[in-house]
């Protein structure tokens, strides 16, 4: 019997069961691969600084998903009902 569930879509179209997983996928996409030069911390810090606008956008989208999920505000347009055939 099919059942309905809620999923959250990341910016690349991937579906995730929680807003946190969708946000982490978006953040990973924004950060990309951290190179070996300068060490991981330096590379991540540089990317965070360079990608600040994109990272802030991802967190704003995350906050909207949480608000929509809790019913406090938002349209819920990014909440996608899914069916599970199990």
C-alpha cells in the first residue's frame, strides 16, 4: 500500500527526508571540493568567505522550509509530497 511522506528538494533537484539533509546537500554544493594547499581549515575558511552570499541564501531557504513545515509562515511550495510503494 502506498503512503504519503514529505520530502525536501535541494537546489540540484535531489530529494531529502529532512530540511537539514537538503541544506547540507546545498552547502556541500556551494563549498565544492577543498584543496590540499593551505590545509583544510584555511581552505574552508576561504571558501566560506568567498561564497558568503550563496551560503546565506541556503540558510534563508532552510529557514523558510522549517517555517513551512511548522506551519508558522511560508507557502510550503518547496515541500513535495512523495509516495512510498512499500
